[in-house]
């Protein structure tokens, strides 16, 4: 009788084991945030990615100081945030998770069980450990996430001595190979994120600045947080501004800037030096010069230097940005729009200044019903304005309309178009 019960138990245990194992692929792959993922065989199966950080914002739950290397300090902690994929597709049953922390020897030292019931729509799991030196030792650690006791994700992290380890690691991993590639510019475009005014000579003017973008080369072999110093040197050789920058192991660039306003800077030869700890790993010289007088050139920029070429259409190509089927006659219809593509053509002699344009849509009653003001920065070389109005019969009446384009207050272009009623079927 005992043998039969034992056999029955083993059969049930084997069936459970086979069922669990069959849910995941055997070979893991690298996924989001460098997490090793054991993918579900089901398209809608639960998967996970792991993020480590030093703190979590109380209000938003967002991680603070994400990294995979942490300094051993009193009262310091490592938080793990596990983001679940396809959670919304698996709310019809209770889910049992285990978060398992393993030390450098591979032994589990803390395990936490988290159950998500059908009434809990959470898609994030959280756990933490204390990394005070009296509790942890330096070494490589890991975190594993299990669903119904089946491994679905794991990720490694490292604990280092705060006072000694970074200096020793840098020396052991050949600090002389790490170099700083410095690019100087006036700023970064908010729209395109491209560097503006790259060079080694900059004008001294109000609200002017010199921005340095520093890319760290040959850092891949050093998988630890590093401390850099950006030291701006004045023409007399003294340091006018020194900035300490701590970058994480997964970062490879940072930036620093100084003001170029007349009340802070004088013309001359300046220099930026980048240090990794006490070692110089890159430097670049640049000059600051007085602003060239452009009063006469600016005063000559008026409406005669611009003209507006207007094209009407209903659609614009997403690939080329060009109007599709241009016309000057359009039919009133719900959920349709009339678009105006305005090309501003300018004289080649125009200096680089901010340019301001104004467009006005005028209805069949000769009254303006929509106005728009557009500004272009001095660096914008191509001037194109796109504006649109609704063709809904509830908003527009049939008749002749007009679009006018102004530079400041002067008219530089206009074009008529006709709106007509939709033919009855």
C-alpha cells in the first residue's frame, strides 16, 4: 500500500515537473537592461526584465542611480525592480513569484515570495538588500526571478569597497588606455539633438556659452563607476572652473560648459582638460573673440530679402515631406484638412539672425479666422512653414479664401484658394 502511494506521488510530481519545464525555452537570451531572459514558449506568456538601483522615488516609484556596481557603505541598499511583460494578458489566474538573491559563491542568502492575485493588476515586483560592509563582502552577486518555481530571468551585479576598490581597479585595468574625445560647440538643438556651432573659436556675447561634449574611449574593459574632472583653464593658465563628474559603468560620455558673456570672459586662448582621477586623459584649446559688429547687416534685413512660395494640398508625404496633389480648389468635407506648405526664399546675403514670420488665413467674408507666428533660429538654413485648417462644413462656408505671409509686419506673399460644397449623390 505504501509503495502504491509513493508511486502515485512520484507520478504526480513528474507530471508537475514536466508541465513547468515545458513552459520555457531551454536556451536563454540577453534582453532588456542586460537581463538574461528565459523566454516563454507562449506568445502571451509572462516575461521579466530586472533593474538595479540605489533608491526608489516615493511618489513615482522610479529608480534612482541605476547601475550594476555598488559601493559597500553603512546603511546602503540595492533595490531590484522587476518589470513584467504581458501581465495584462495573464490576469485570469493567481501568479506566484520568487525573487532570489545569490552571493558570490552562488548560494542563496535571501528569498522573497510575491503572489499576484486576479484582483492585483501590478506589473512590477520589488525587493531590496542591505549592503553594509558588516553584512556583505565585495564580489559578484546575482538575482533570479522565478514564476511558479521556474526560472524566467536573472541578472548579475557587483559590490565593491567604496574607499579602495575604484582606485585599485583603474590601475589594474590599465588606466592609460582610457582617453577623452572632446568636441566644443555653442549648444545642442532641442529638436534634432545635434551639436550647434561646432568649432574652436567662439564669440563673447550675452547669454553665450561654450559647451564641451566628452566621449570616453576604451572604457569597455573597465566595468566600474569612474570619477572624471573637467578643468577649464583661462588664458593666464589658472583654473577658472573645475567640475567633478561621476559616470556609471554603462555610460561613456558627459558634458560641461562655461559662460562666454562679456562680464565673465575676456578675449584669449582657453583650454579644457579632462582628468580621470589624477591622470590627464585629454585636452583641447579654443579661443574667445569679441563679437563682430553686424549692426549694418542686420538693419538691412527687411521684407525685400524674403519671398513666400505657397502650395496648397490635403496631404503631405511622410517620406519626402513634399505636398501630394497640389491644388487651389478643395471640397468641403468632414474630417478633412487643407494644408499650406510655405517655402520662405531668402537672399544669400542675409546674416544669421533670428527670423520671425506671421501667417494669416482669411475667410470668404474677408475676415481673418486663424493666425500663426513662426520663429526660426539663426542656425536654421531651410525655412519651411506648414499650417492647416479644417475643411468641415460646420466650420467653413463655400467661397474664395486667402492666405497671407508676413516677415515681421511686411507682406511677403499671398495666395487665393476656393472652397466648394460637396456634390450631392
